[in-house]
DNA sequence: CTGAAAGCGCTTACAG
DNA sequence: CTGAAAGCGCTTACAG
């Protein structure tokens, strides 16, 4: 809140605090010779007026903006490929990309802002109202990639057409002649997972295929979850002949679980993944999967972040890019 | 070259150029009203004296250093896992990590320096003498991770004990009873590949096992290379019963090539990878491989980069971390 | 096109 | 512990 568009100066603070510029300067530079209560009052005012020391000013002026990309957990294929899209798009725009794991120290957003970041892109991370407030206070725009929550008009986000993807995957299996198709999904409360599952349900219902409760299993987006989930499915009275999974990692677990039981993929069990990360192409057999345009999604997120950093509005607070079924070698008619 | 430790100021340049400070200021700020030849002379001097505008000075002063990590090609598992090590270590040290793809515009090194980078970490990238000179001129230290060239005392690098890894992998196969073991490697001129291959050769020779030329194939570090190489190996008069590969991606290609021919892994063909990326754990069957401590290597590179950025010396210009054989399900005695 | 001069934001040695 | 004053590096309106 500098008076009229001007930067806040030490003189502004000095006047507001009723002390000399020299004293304010000492506080800013952490010199010792200031009375504690004077120091406290001045610090409070510096904070309120959003004072930025000259050394940090480049932050706002410089032409090449820096975007912070945060993610949780490991740098998995999904994140890596999204990141590539972000990087390519940033290189084109002359922007820099800083990566970090989500870690919320007391003033994380303010710290990012004063380190020169102009916007934050969060990859599949949970953001609460508190985080949003921190970010807003620091003046940092946020773009969420593959949001875990429902699109919220206060947050800008980029996703993919998950429902359509679930529908396409399931229809593909149905068209091959499968009827007993299971869904081995991700966390139950993640919207992307819910949409994929409902796409699956919609396709099954349209075909009049039964969906027993035991055939729809939420879980984690991991290989281990695929391994365990498949074991449970294959122990069923009437095991499925095909499994549609929440992502490629789960699908790889399914393939391995089948192998361990002496089942061949796709002859004895068909498997469809989701994402089309490199994992899908390098699986044995190569995985039929629903492609998410991860690079394009990353690129879109970066462009939106840059626009917001520039004070412009995003065209829409949420955009979704199209998914697409990619048929490879892990699906075949049942009873090979 | 500021006189005596002091920063170069506009006054220094003005004096050297025999013009007023005002004129130099105009040149720095790109204002129009300066004669072309005056502008040229001043610009030359600014460059020579390494003048840095106040807005950019934070670059050198600030406590939280920024490290640029560059890599070539895609953000593959190998790079992603190394990057995780770099990030964790950076978070601990309060440093920031900027990622970018190698792309060498005219003044790339100088541009990085003036954008505030304090060091560069190159992941498996080729650096020529010219690049090194650019970097040196910009005052930017370099650490190469998994160098493609032989350790050079002018470059700081971090690697792994590749020869020992090749030896361990091959011994493992020999101890299972294999004699016809092939090596499907990476690029012939990459030192890491050479070391792995010589480890393989050393183990074979020690055992008196023959190494026919057709059984040692250099190639790319890719799935496709694994696919193609295996096809060639299996077409041999006496095909190998086991394949040791230059990295995990190649190994996944081998597994798929075997499957396509109706061969089971490990019953009909044993496969050993290299790296122990996530790919290895998620393969079907899970891959026996030589673990490179990628996170630790990344962490070591970051620490070295920070030390160099600080003007300290690295303890050694090249360090190697230990590799370790990880036995999973892709290896078994021959003729299962 | 150039530079003397006024001025700005900041720091610091020093008097109180 | 505080602030008046000198000074530094830079910018800019203006006279030449």
C-alpha cells in the first residue's frame, strides 16, 4: 500500500513511525542499536506497508519472470512429464522454473514472493483455504494442475477430461467382449479419480453390464496398490476378465500380479491404464491406456501462471484438455 | 575487476571513458540521447569492468543461492531421481533449484550469472572446452553428474562405480550358471558405458567364459534399443541365456522382446538392468539391477556446487559413489 | 549530444 | 538509543 503507486520508502515508514530515517534503516539492516519496542513498531509498519529492500526490487522489475512449481511426494513420471511441458513453455516465454516440494514454513508465500517468484504452479497438491489466503496476501497467483478438489472459482486450475477417459477405456473393453470389468482406482476423494470411475460406471450401465461392489476398488496411485488390488480381484468367486486402472503405475502392478499367478496379459486378463506416461510404452506388454496430454497441460498451466503474474485475468478459472484412448498390447478379447 | 574489492560504479566507468556519470547512466538505461560511438565505448567498458546494475546486485549478496540444473533430452527416471536428491539437499541448505534444458544462446553463461545463478549442475551432458570457457568467464562453477567424458581435473564431477557394477552384475549371472551372457549397452563413447562393459568383460574373462563379438552391442540408453538389440541376439546361432544391459530402460526392452518371442523371463532368459530407477521395481518381472545411488549422487553434486559457489574448493574434482547389485525376479539359473 | 546540478533513497560515523 | 548531517550511487530535467 505505497501512497500513490510509488514504492514504499524508508522515509514513508519513518514518518508513519515518528522516527528518523536513520533508525528505520538500522531496523531494516538488523543493526543492534535500536530499542526493542522501537524496532518492533518499525518492523510492524515495514510489514504493513510491504516495504521491499532495494536489493530485492529486481524481483518486480525484471523481464524474465520466475515461476515456482511445487509438488508433493516423489518426482514420478506423471510429474516429470508435466514438468517438461512447463519447462518447454517457460523456455519459449523466457521464464525460469524453480522446483520444490510442498513445505509450508510460517511465511512460505511471502518468502517466495520476496525471493522473486511471480506465480506458483502446484502439481496435484492439496490447497486449503489457509494456503490460499497466505498466497493472496503475498500477492502470488496460483495455478493448480490436476486439482484434487472440485474446480473452485477462486483457484485457477488445469485438468483433463477424466470422465470421458473412463468412458472410452471401459467402452474399449466392452467392445472387445468383456463383461466382468473391474475398476482399480486411486484415492476415493480425489476428483480426478471420481470422474474416471463415473465414466467407467456410465459405460457399464449403458451396456447393462453388472458392477458388483467388489469390482470397484479405490486405493493409492501406486504399483503396490495394483499388486494387492489384483490379488483381491482374482480371489473373487467370479474374477474379472479385464481391469481398468486409475493410472499407469497401478496397471503395472496388475500386470505383475497376473504374471505371478501364471496369468498372461492380455490373453487371460486385459489391462487398461491411465495417463500414458513413459511407463505405459515401456511395459511388457505395452499398455493400452488413456492418454492425458501432460505436456500440453503443463504448458497451459505455465501460460496461465504468466498471465496472472502479469496482472491479466485467465480466460477461465478452469480448463480441461482432452484425453484419448491409446490402444497397445495389454487388451484383447476375453478367454484368449 | 573493480579497483580494490569495491563494486564497479558508474563513476569508475565515467572516469575510464572520460565522460560524465550522467552519460554512463543513460547508456546503462538505454536512453536515446547518446552518440553511437560514445555509447559503444561506454558499453565496452561496462562489460570489461563487469558492471552490475543495482537491481541485479541481490544476485551476489543474497543468502539463499540459486543453482541451475541443466539436462539434455527428456526428463527420464534417471534424471528425475537425481533431481530429487538435488532438491532435498537444496531444501536443507536453503538453496533454490532452477531447471532447464541445455540450450546455448550466445551469452548463456553470463545470462545465467546475471539472473542470479551461483553454480550449474549438468546431468549427463556433454561439455566442450568452449562451454567451460564461457562458464569460467561468467564466474560460474560447474558440477557434472554422471560425466560422459573421463574425469578431467578442470571439471568437478560426481559419478558411480560403474566398473564394479558391471562386475557384480556379471558375476551374479555367472554364479547362477550362465555362460553365454550378452552385454547390451549404451553409447560406445560414454565412459559410464565403457566402465560397465569392462566390468562385464573382466568378470567373463576371470571365469574363462567366451565373449563373442556379437554378444557385446553398444547402442542407445532406450527401450527401443533393448527391443532391437534383443531381437538380434536371439537370432544368433547360439543365443545368450542372459543379458546384462546398460540401463533399466534397455532391460525393459529386453523383457518385452522376449515376451514377443514367447520366451519367459527369467526361466528362458535372465535380464539384469542398471540404475535401479523406479522402472526396475515396477517391471514385470521386477528387475534384478545394479543400483546407482541417484539421490545421494544428486545430493553430493548439490553440496559441491554450493561449496564452489562459496569460493571454497571441492575436496576432490571427482567423486564416485558405490553401486550395489539388487537381486529381484528377472534372473534365474539357465534352462529353467 | 553532453554534463553540471539538483534530487532521491539509502547508509553510516558521530554527537548527544 | 536516537537522529542531524555527510556522503554514496544513481537518475533526470534542463541549459548549453
